């Protein structure tokens, strides 16, 4: 059991850092430019803001272990859309002009795993909910 939790912690923190940095870069690079690019590939421009916020705030939440399953599910959806809408045409390893979808597929797999299994080790959620469970048992 503990090995699984250590593995989930590593995935959760790594995924959180990756998405936090990607969300931050969208804002630092000019979110308006990202919105324009979204429009150019047939996605509503406002979705750039939604994606960037989910990546930025979701990355922090994953690092802290706050809402891991929900955040991971949202990130999985983002990765599915990224693979299908942007990366699939370039192939698995890319076509020499653009990157392939191998990295996105790895992020998708990590997100799906955390969405299904969660991660309790050093997670704020676990600290909060275990404290509440303990308090309920003490008052009963």
C-alpha cells in the first residue's frame, strides 16, 4: 500500500509542477496570443483562459494534494483535446515541424491514474478529511 502511495505522490507532484509551469507560461507569454492561436485552430479563444487557469491553479492544487481527482480529470480532458485537435496529425514522435503526442499521452496517462486512484500521501485533502473523521469519532 505504501509503495502505491509513494508512486502516486511522485506522479501528483510531477504532474502538478508540469501543468503549473505550462499555465504560467501561457500567461507570461501573453494569454491574448494563446487565445488567438486557439481561435486559429478552431477552438473558442476564451478557452485559452479556461485552460491556462486550470493548468496554473490545478498544478498548485496537485502539488498540495487538494482536489486531486477532480483536477486530474480536468487535466485529462485538456490532454485528450490537445492530442486530438493539435498533436495527432504530427504523429507519435512528430513530423520534423512540430512535436508529436508522446509527451501529451504520458501526461494523459498520469492524469487518468490520479483521477481514478487519487493520492493521499502528504495531501491537504487527506489532512483535512482525516481530521474531520477523527473529530466525528471523538464526539460520537
